[in-house]
C-alpha cells in the first residue's frame, strides 16, 4: 500500500510511504499523503505524527515518468500535490517527526523541512536536484535545514548534504544507524505524546505563528518559476535529458538512477 497509517497506544500516528523503487510520488499520491497527515492531525487520540518511509530512501520527489507521459497538466497537478503535502505537515495540529533514511530529494526535502523534528539514519543525504531537472522548488524548506549560503550552493550545484552535516547545524535531533531509525523516531514522538496534548497543540500553533517566513507562500512563489521554465521549454528539455542518460559522465553519482523523482 502506497500510504498507510497506524496508531500506537501512546497516541503516535505512524504515516508510512512505501512506493518502490525509490518512493517517488505522482500527483494523486502526494494528495493522499496530505490527506493521511491531515486525518491523523484531526484525530483527538493523536498526540504526535511519525512520518517515515520503507525502502532504501525516504523520498525521491515527484515521479518524472508521470510528467513525461502527461506534460504540463501533470506538472500543474504534481505541484499542487506537493504544496498540499508540505502544507499538511506544516499545519498538522500536532508535531510531526520525520524519520529519514537514504536519499531525501526534492519533495523529500519539502517534507523534512516542514517537519517539527527530523531524525536521520547515518546513510541519509539531502539534495535538491531541481536545477538539473529544469525546475525550482523546496529551497524554502532546505533553508529550514541548512544555513543560507550552503542552501544557495546546494540549489545552484545540486550537491548533497549528509546527515552528519545537518546534525552539526542542529537541524537533526539524532543521527542513528539505519536499523535503529524507526525506534529512535518513535521514542522522539513518544516523548511529545507524553506531554499534555492541549499544551502541545497550542505550542505547535504558536511556533508556526511566529515563523519569520511563511513556507506555504514562499514555496508557491518558487513554483511559479518552475512553470515559467516549463512554458519556455527548458524544463521539458532537461527532464528528457535526465530520463535518457541517467548520471552524466563526470557528474556526481545520482542517488536515483531510475529516472524517477526530482
């Protein structure tokens, strides 16, 4: 099942993405993920949400195969889907803990960047390959994870950052062996779930209300440039090149050689 939800006795809702091979999501799946997070947040029994994924990577972004099949209509749909999912994480009435392993690309950065707490496996890496795909987006969320000048370098060059780097910046609560990731994330969520639920919900609301930048509006602004690049043909040209060649000679090794994700 692509998106599943389970409820633990302590009030932690566990939302799991399982979309082999790389957890790249199409437009409908992004909306389903958003609906799952929102449903969990509305449940009065839920005190915290754990967002995690099965497989070798947390999230590879959008399904480029869908964009190639359906063109600009799919681009509009998937951009709305991503915005919906990122917003669901950010506005969830209870804190969201993201557990990240392996690749966290594009939309994965959007999810992790909007989470309240991020715990990562030692093999996790974070990147925005959008420039190489003729698109823009999720720099808003990357800036919540790394300092601004590094974020700019990562956007321009598509270079990744490791879990160890993000932990040094204070963006990750913990970095653990991959086999311990789910347990560590459940403990963090459980620590939140043990607090008074009314106070925690008001704390989440107050922290969102005092954010210096509204990530919802900021991300939608970014997306406008993706549409511009699509309309002038640049986006389609680069996506076709990526899908046709995989990792380029001399380029950084692509953590997602399948042709999916962004």
